[in-house]
C-alpha cells in the first residue's frame, strides 16, 4: 500500500504566531526538543509508516530548512524514496505566493503528478505527535472513502478553538463547524470511546491530516477560488463526497504559537512524557551530528533533558531542555527554560582573535527562568531573566516577551548584569 501513497507536508505560512522563532527561518525548521526540527516529526511518522516519498511545501525563509533536509534524509541510490522541499515559485501562469493550504498544493500539483500514486496524504508541519498512517490509509481504502480526516476527541473548553466535525455511527462526517461558540456545543457531540467519554472529550476536532483519492484531489484543484482545505474544501465536500473520520486517541498538539511551543518542549522533561522520544518503533529521525558527549560539573539536575555536546557548570538546572553544544557557566540557575543551543563551537583562537567578551551560551552567576533561548545567543555574567505572567508583552531588538515567556532572539547578545 505504501507505494500507492504520496505524502505532502505543508510548511505553513509566515509563522507569525511563532515569531520571533520564525524571524530568520521557516516554521518547519524551528528547533525542538534540543536536537530536532519541527519538520522531523511528520517526516519520521511517514518513514515509520513505510511512506518514503515526501514533499515539504514552504515559502518563507526556507534556506535552513533546505539545508537540514539535504543533510539529513539520504536514501539508497536504488530506492524510490525522497524528501524534497518545494518553495513557492512564480511561473508564467501564476505570479502569486501560496494563498492557503489548498493553494499551496494546487501550485505544486505539476510536481506531484510526475509520480505514480493513488492516494495523497496531506500533513501539517507544525504538530507534535506519533502516528501510524497505515491504519488510517487502511480505513480509507476499506471504507471506499473519497476523503479521510484524522480527528481527535477534545473537551468543551478546547472545542471552541478547533474545526469540529460531527460523524455518524459509520464514522462518516455529516457536518462541520469552524471554532463553534460554547453554547452550540451540545449539538456537536460525536460517538467516541468510553475512555474519551470519561475524560469529557466528546467533540471531534480536525487534526489537519487528510487523505485524498488522487483523481478527486486533481479535480478539486481545478477551482482556483478555493485556497484552504480546512475552511473551504473540507466543508464543501461533506455534502457531496464520502468523507471519513479516522479517530486518533494518542498524544497530539498543535504547536503554532509560543505558549504551546514552550509547553510542548518542557513537557518532554516530565517523568513519563506524553510524547515518547524513547519508543524503539516510533523513532524521531534528525540530522546525524558527530558530537562529543555532554560534560556536567557540580550541577544539580532536576527533570532536565540535555542534548549531546554540552559543557555545563551551572549550580542548578530544573525542568529545562538544553540543546546541542550548550554552554552554561558557574553558579548559574536555569529553570523552566528551553535553550536551543549552538550551531558551532568557538575555539580559543577565535575568541582571542575577535576579542570576544561575551561567549556563546549562558555566563556565570545568571538566573534564567521561563525563557526560550534561540540558537547562538550570548548571555553575559550576572544576567537575571525572570519570565512570568507579571511581564507585559514587549518587542526589542534582542528579545520578545509573549504571554510572560521571554524569547531571546537568534544570535542575541545580552550584556553583563542585564535584568528582565
């Protein structure tokens, strides 16, 4: 079956809700969990499901994404497998950028049609989950569906933030509403498992994961007025096509904004994380770097994830994710923080030659809390950053504050003694 499926990963638009992490890179290229990129999640799910023909569609700041994919996903010379990035391109017939998810697929369709496939699996590039797509494909085929949508049961509070679908006893979707008001919800409950009912998760939210039959997708793309799957194509197809709901009950989170991104990363430090990076059968793949082991001296570590190649002399690190090649100085305390790490090491010669006063990483006697530290930041000595709800949203050249979370921008230099 895997040879009949082509996977299309939507990289998303400008990623403004994840700003400033998307200021210099596309959303799929944002680093997560200390050593991966967001795009590694859907690609790994595809590889683990035996689906090895993938396109990643993007249009903003795609250079680092291109580099990551080129350096990471190498398949056998004799294999049909590939992961290709398609950036928005102007052609004689089309002078515009992608206008929405469906428009991105429409503009790239001539690339897809060069391949032999019966089903298109369309995925989002900004979600954290582990899923075997074969089960969904099997359901789609055995039910002779035209379109299948992966759905996840959510509670009443969450339902108002999603597109909610209603399905019948055969899992056929009968109606759809975008972000319903709370008072409308009693009419939108669907049949879910007893376990989900016990948790009050009675409403089916679209996960933004679709399977389309090839011929139908080609036909739907003929209408240039429909630009989005969730807002237009899916609602318009429910009445005249067989649209199947595939219920998924595992861990899934949409990490489209800073708050959810922060929580998803810090959630990896939990005793038993909801997103399991240690599952032998559901590995998350990423670039294979040749890095030394991490070195920790005199540090109290509590619920902390540390990637490879780090040099740590901190006093304490608690509920934090420390990314590759991170350096943390003596007597520093790091709490509730995601430190993305560095792209390279600085040699002593470079430091002396360039007269570098503030080294990459976190200096000595610092206190850092509720913070995201983007790649290659330089934080001086005696810096105090205490994020939290007491801080108002703010935008500067070196940092942003969003919902109480302080985000140090990529390559920011924070001087000695600085306080936020």
